[in-house]
C-alpha cells in the first residue's frame, strides 16, 4: 500500500511540474524575445504567455509582453510554412489556426495534403493487420476447407486493395515532393 501511495505522490509531483512552462532560471534570465520566438517556432499560440506569467510569478518575476509578442510573431513566421504544415498533417497532428492569415493561405493546402497522406497510411496499417489475420487463419490447421477458401479469396482482395492504396500514397508523396513539402524540419 505504501508503494502505491509513493507512486501516486510521484505522479502528482510530475503532473504539477509539467504545469510550469518555464524554470526559475528562464524567468530570471528574462529573454522574452527568445522565449516568444521559440514558442512561435513550435506553433504555440501567444496565449502561452499567460502560462509563462503564472510560472514566473511563482518565482517573483514578471514578463515583458512586448518583447515576447515580437519574438512570437517572428517564430510563427518560421512555423507557418508549407513544409511544416505537411509534416504536421502527415503525423496526424491537429492545427490550432495560430498562423497569421497571410501565411495560412499557403499553410492549409499543405496541411490537408499531409492529412491525406496520414489517412492513407492509417488505412495501410489497417489493411496490413487484416492481411496478417487472414494469413494466420489460412495457416491455422483448425480452419475448415470452406473457411480457408473464403479467407484466401479475401486475402487476394485485400492485397489488391493494399497495392492500390500504396500507389495512392506514393502519388501523394511524389506530389508533396514536387511542391516542396517533403523538406519539413
């Protein structure tokens, strides 16, 4: 019982530590332009400053909102590029519409293109699992003759579907390469 309490206590401490967005030394250093720049580069919204403010207030430090916002705007310009959008979409990440309108016009098509690749890759994973299950059923000595024939027929159908989806994915990736989306950081 004591070890369960210790684990629960450690989990609570880790959760509370995860709430702080900045360390005391970051707050003391006060390089708010750099902090804003990094937050923008990683796609955080400018509202993250309020979390930094709370974290630093606990250590007796304030924030420089003007410097933070200037850095954040610069960082967002680095984040809001088509290659990053494609990468986010391909990973299945959610876009929070934090990019300025002028960059979002190029960002969104790349993001949707990445989401298309993500969808096809998820489908390919599902098909792979189905193929593995069908092969196991075919190889199982307890599978009856009729069930085995049905599984073999289904295996051919699913294999053809997988091949078609692989061609779809490859075409999407080739288009992404031509559009310059494949060089995401």
